[in-house]
C-alpha cells in the first residue's frame, strides 16, 4: 500500500503525510488515555473519534464532561470549535466532486490537516490526491492511537513534554506558508490572525478563529 | 452522567460536525461558482488556517500558551520560510519546544 501511495503522491508528500499521521497518532494516544484516566468509560474516546473525528473539539468535550459540566454545554462548545469546517467545506468542495458516495465520505475526513495539505498542492489532481491520502490516513492513525491509548492507559498522557503541542501549528504553518507568499492573501491572513488572537481572551474557543474570517475584508475587491 | 447521555451527546456532536463539513460539498454538487468566488473560498481557507496557527501557537484556554510553544513554532516558521523540508520543520518545532520546557521555560 505504501508503494502505491508513494507512486501516486511522490515520495516527499507521502513521507510528509506519514509524519503528520505519526504525530497525530500520538496525540490520539494521549486523548484515549486522558479520557479514560479522567474516569470516563473506555468506549467514549473510541466512539467519539470515529463519529466526530476532530481532535480539538474532542479534547474540549471530554474536558467539560469530566469536570462534571453540562453535556449540552460540552456539545455546544465542540460544535463551536468545529464550525470552521463549514468554510473549509466550500474551499475544498471541488476536490470532492464526482459521485455521491465520494463527497459523503470525503466530507467526514475533512480536517485542518487534509485541507491544508490540499491547499498546499499545485493542480486539482494533486490537491485531490493529497486531501484523500491525508484524510484517510489520519482517520486510521487517529483512531488507532485513541484505541491504543484508551486500552493501554497512561504511557503517553503528557504530550507537552514532547513538544507535540507545537507540532500542530507548525504543520499548518508549513503548509499554509506558500499561499502566504501572495501578498494580498498574506495581508488578509495576518489581519485574520491578529483578530483571532485579540479575541481569544474574551470569546469561547472556536469563535476567535471564525472571527478571523473578518481578515478577508483586507482583500481588495473587484480586482481583475 | 449516564452512558445514554454520553452516547447521545457524542452522536449530536458528530452529526453537527458532519453537517458543517458536508454543507459546502453538498451545495457544490448542485451549483457552480464563479472563478472569482472560488478564489475567495480558497483565500478564506488560508485566512482561517492562519488564524488557527496563531491561536494554536499563542493561546491556551483564554491565556498565553507560554514561550516554549511559541519558540518551537517560531523556529518552524523560519525554517519553513527558508523552504526547509517539511519533516525538518515539524520535528524542529517539537524538539525546540521540548528542550525549552526541559530547561524550565514555561
């Protein structure tokens, strides 16, 4: 399978995706272990990772529920964090066109990393391959990690010690940088980032990033 | 909290998230967008991802995430800007942050 993937994506891209899968697999391991360690049932992280498949919202949900919070509040917080998938969906919709089953399945593996990998490629064909390869591989690795973590216990609960919390933004930054070399997009992106960070102390998780879309106003309109 | 409550909450979160995810592709299978609008959609995704990079780097909860993480991502940013290989960028970020923490940087 690796050979086929390598042939299709090229060695470099296949390797890059594999690294992200490894890092996210370890984070998944910690998600499983932390959830079970906080007294929640074994099946919860496993079910959640298959059904929701969005790391940040899963951590948030479990954090609220484990602290004795209201489940409605936990769902609302998770949905807020995941709302960015709505604009993501419009950006990558083209890559999922084709048969009905294709966009039905493709939508579920739409996550930050698969969107970022797709946007970093030149040409629709390559973007499409990158999106699917990253999305499917991450789905497998994330769920495998969570499963192992839930059953294996507390071997990896402190991903901060490995600096893995820095790996996630680093992955996205590396993938988004080529797009930022275009000046106008860069200006909008920097404005959006500033807005999101400035709003973070005051708003619930998820909202600041969404608010960052206001950075789009920095784009010149009606330009040819 | 009962098991049933947890299952229902998980499924609602999953279905809601899937709703966000499939709205774009669903709409696109019915409507075609102008090239200009498509360009805007791609730019919007870049803006969102950049905002996500910024908050994931700087913010934990509602406060500052600490200098160790910021240091790691900054190293990654410089390396990526200089077109270093992706694998190096990501490993350097994690390693820098881990070493900074080992040295007692918050």
